C-alpha cells in the first residue's frame, strides 16, 4: 500500500481538509438518497475521535466555476448532521473560511460551500490549491468517486499538505486491488450496458486480466451481430462489428473465455410487460428486440460464478428497469450474492446502473464491496491512472 491512511497521521489539534463526495440526488429541496453522505460518516467521525477538526470540501452538480444557488451544498446540511449526529457549520465563501466567525470556529465539523463555484477548482489552478491548503494542516481525500478528476481539491491539495486516504477511499482502493490488482483466480467480470463504444477501453483491458468475461445488455447484441447472428430490432451498434471481432480475438489470444447469451427474451416493444418470448440467441425474429438474457444463459453464468473466486461487475444483463426484463440481472446477482455469503467469492461491483440493479435485486449488502463511484470505478477498470489516487501515492 503506497498511500497513507488516517492511521498514519497525527491529527491531534489539526485542521483536516477532507475531500468528500456528497453529490447526492435531491427532490423537492430534500436529499432523496443519503447513501453517499452515510458512507463518509466513518471518516469524519474518526477524524473527530483522533482529535482532528474536519473541514469538508465537496462539489454539487456542474456550476462551471460560477455561483449557482440551485447547486448550493446547504441542501445537504440537515442530512449530513443526521448522519454524523453532530452540528455542522456551513461556510458560504472561502473568504468566510479564511476569517471564521467565533461560532464557526467553535463547530466540530465545517462544510464549505460548493467548491466548483470557483473556476480554480476544475482548472486545478496551483494558486487556488495553495489558497485552499492554508485552511488546513492535513489533507484527507475520501472521495474516490471524484478521484478521476485532476482538480484542486482532488489532486492539487496533496502537493501542499501531508496527505492520506479516508476510510471510504481506502476501502475502495483495497477492494479494487483485491479484484484486479492481485485477485484470487479464477476471475470473472460481468460487463453490461447499452453500447460497446462506451466501454471499449474497459473490454480491452479486462480480456487481458480476467479468466471469464460475461457480456450482457445491448452490448451483447453487437457481439452477436458481429458473428453473423440476426438481432431483429434490438439495440445494436452494427458499425462496431469489427471492433467486437477484434475484442473476441484478443480474448482468445489471452486465454479469456467470453460468454454471450445462449438464449434471449425478445419483445415487440420497449416497455414493461410487453409481449415477449424466450428463444435461442440465434433465433430472434426480425420484428422483435432483445431486452434480456434467458434462463439458459443465467444457468451458464451461475456455473461460471460457482467456479470463480473473484467477481467484478459493471452493468446490467438486460433492461433491468422494466419488468419482466430484469429477470436475468436479478437472478445472476442473487447467484453471486449466494456465493459471496458462502465465502466462495469476492464480489466487487460499481457504476450507477449496477448499484441500482443490485439494489433492485435486493443483494447490494451481500456483495463484498459495492462502489459508490461511477466514472472513477470505470476508469480504474479500464486500467487508467486516477489523478486523485496518483497524488496520494506521490504524497
């Protein structure tokens, strides 16, 4: 482990600039899902327990370097206080943070206003990072989900202060290292989603690192079509056929077995409860669209899971938002969860649709680790260097 954690830092009496991700969904002026807030609580509470004073830095939405009142972090304040069971002081400007009132200075926890209100944040302006650094004595990055951005608060600060990973960041990095860095084999990856074009780097990296690759969703249609199999009116990138064939060839050369649907659920239209039939993957009628994998495919995936020791999952196997086209995703997720509970499988999942699908299947708590990150999780799986993580290594 080439980066420090809170355990390696002396926090007594120190101001700890803590980068967190509380970019949460809001409905009717209230936080509608507190997952990201709940998951930073252990870091904040640990800093307090070690005598430190957390000053939270976060973003909300994409205000593009200007003040947008609808993107104020004030909306998160009550949910944050509920998660921490502490009073949190809110500071609206950096000027206010630089000249704190007595009331703010006495608070256990301080939350700074949306850091992306300042153009220097996304530009990773060294002068802006230096200005932020003067607010603290130690830098703690607990925002893995923003680690793929080279911004002042995610990368720049690590060059100015003693730096470490927070509890959530450390857990993310340890889980991903166990899944891709030094995994117990055999390793299986499940990759779903709509388009091959959006996950080219991911597929290219995985076939050289995993033993089995299960491809689902609309992407599977492109791979089927690339082998001359008719997919009717299904979502399919026909212009990516050669790319799909290249990936299949690369996988074969690397000894990675690619698993495509053996049978499919084909419907007349894209809507819940649409008329549908289950057919061999080679028999999709021209007037139907593939919306899910069939039971024979799920059985084959289950056999792969039972033989595997490590699982990485990104993306659903079908149109999981629509019943009954969520069946394959639900069933495969439950099979993976059962293997994990039995101690036979280390299972790591991430990505927005993936987390939603696992929640819908009722198994999100049964996986070894479920990442809150979207883009950062994907870029890590693609083998890319994440600036926020690299800065912790260098520090």
